[in-house]
């Protein structure tokens, strides 16, 4: 399932999947950076095979994506 989250006027879309071999969770997605009328899309993947629950993977990915947006556009 693809989740969507809006942060500071930009859009974070991601999905979380469980690795069937290791049973660990990983999130990956895109950040749509909106600057005026221009939208740029960046692929982002979370830390691989380190999360034991889906919720942990979602939380970590959102934190990483938010930090990326903040670092990219500033305060």
C-alpha cells in the first residue's frame, strides 16, 4: 500500500514491505519537492532490513524524508 504524507508543502509518498527471507521491514518512496510551479521528484530508500515491525520502518522513513526536505529547503 502506498502512503502519502504532506510536509512543509512538499509530498512524501512511500510504501513499506517485508522481506520474505529475513522478515525485516524496509520503506522506500519518493519526495515531491514543490517549488513554485516546478515539481521535482527524488527517490529515497530507507535503511534496509533493520526494522522488526512495519510501524518502525514507517516512522524511520518519515523521519529520514522530513530531514532530507529540511536540509534541502532550510527553515
